[in-house]
């Protein structure tokens, strides 16, 4: 037996318990031993003892205490990261056992941005839940366009679906592109710009724009298009990812924005409230894909959802907004 294995058996393997690890994760999550005790329905001394036992087992201080709360030390951060993986693997193991017993049941945790949850995701959910009525889908709002993928890294979701940057270079994650989504510069159907047959970017430079935060997936194409024509990018009057805010401002005021085809289709589902402007520029389509953790097989339930999303691609990309060029003169 190697020295490392012997160290594990004698000093850690027999002394680190799942309960103590669970307590540590709760303390870090809540930032307080008192709050963790309340959440776990145990006494605060029991929380303190569990953390102390864990620190003795690993031979390092795991938590820093300050007036503002409790945070993990570098040693604690490592154990928290691995502990999250341990409990996520256990959760997936139990789910797989349940799936083997009844392949029609289970749970899938999905992270997606607000615009995907309002536009693309409902179609996938509708088909999936009809095929697997006993499945539970837990959908959490999360930003894929910020390229952080915190929910996926922290294992609070099984997969994320949304617009992704190209090339995709996120360490430890894998992305499967489902389709390429056209982008449109749009304004309200009653806007003075909606009546024009031809527009230049220069004419729109001084207008009120709704943009996503700088250097993000949906803001970069706007800046690149203006720079390509020797123009300064427009000043953002509103900076937000909010689907609902953008919907209201575009439909009811004179704002302009760059939006993906699925959002345009959703806005105009009942009546034409937005128009794609005939601007003399062409945007590269934006990849929409599913992101999962690299080197980790999705759970059987998550794989069923991924397969369902793949099956929806042909339906999605044959809608008018996708079959038209991004520089088409009208919108739906």
C-alpha cells in the first residue's frame, strides 16, 4: 500500500463523514453557523463540533470567521468544491437507481437565461413532458451569455441551454451547438424606423439603444458592426439582460435593440409588435447550445431531455425568422 493510500485510510478515510461534509457545505452556503444550524435543524454546538472534527481530520483550518460572516479558507474552498461533487454524484446515483426501477420518472435540473425560458424552452418542455409525464423539470434562471456558467460549475443544475460564445473555450465544460440563430436590429412596429425600406447604421447611432453588458455575446456584434463601418458604437441608454423589460420598451417606445430570432418570433406571436429593420449590415448567427460538464456522462434523465431538445431543432429553424436572412427587410 502506498504512503498516500495509507494516509487516506488512517487519517482521513475513516474520520471524514458525509454528515460533517454536509455541515461544512451548509455553513459556507449560509455564511453562518447559526443559520446553518437552523437550516439543518440541529444545535449550533453540533455544527461547531462537526466543523472542528473535519478540520482535525484534514489537518487544516477550513473556515475564516469575521464580523461580516464565515467564508472558506483556501483549504476549505477545495473541500467545498470536491464536497459538492461528492453529493452531486450521490444524488445522480440515487436518481439512476430510481430510473432503473422506473425509466419514466426522474428529475432534470436546467439552467437557462430568461429569454430562452420565455421563447425556446417552452416548446422543448411541452414535447418532453408529454413523452415523460412523470418527469420533473426544475428550471433555474441563469446566464449563459456571461460565459460564467456558475450554476453548472457548482452542480446546482445538470445542464444549461442558451446562447454561447464562439469559440467555446470554457475549462471543464462541453458545449453542443443545436442550431445557429439569426440576429436582428429591431424597433417597435409603430416606430418611424419601421416604415423605412433602407437604413444605415450611422442613422441609428444616436438613437436610444437597449444593449446587454459590454463584451457579452449579445452586445459584441453591435460594437463590431459599427466598428466595421468606421463608426463609434451606440451609447446604451438601457443595459439589461431582462426579456420582459426589453419586450415592453421595444413594443411601446422608440427604443432599438439587437435581438435573436426566437425573441422576435415570441414578441410577434399574437400580432406584429416589432419589425426587423433593413439595416445595411450582416450579423453572424449566434450559436444556441447545451452545455454540460466535461468528462461526466449526463444522467439518464438529462440525456432524455438533451435528445428531446435535439429533436426540436428542425421545427425551430424552419420558422420564418430563421429562414430569412438577418438583413431581411421585414420581420414576420
